[in-house]
C-alpha cells in the first residue's frame, strides 16, 4: 500500500495486477457538505467502479476484512 506525498493521510493505493489500483481517499461532497471515504478500482487515471463509505464505518470495515482474511486463510 502506498501513500501519495501530497495528501499523505487522505489518499492510499494498493497495486493490483494488469495495471489496476485499488484507491482509498477521503473526499468531501460539495453538494451535501459531508466527508466520505471513496474506495475505487482505477486504471490509467480512470475510475471504473467506486464505493462511497460513511467515515464512521471505516474502522469496522477494516477489522471485518482482517477477520474474513484470517477465517479464509488469505
């Protein structure tokens, strides 16, 4: 996992195969004036699919992913 130098705490990416990246960023909605976490699959600077997550669930998601990986020996 790598962090972008400019926004060290607001952006991270995980390199996947065939030029794909899983990006995680803290973003604000101008329309609703709320922050959210965007998880996206990206290649060549274009986001192919994305998921917006309320920041209060980020830690819970991370912990659940770890439990899932442990249970399935990933």
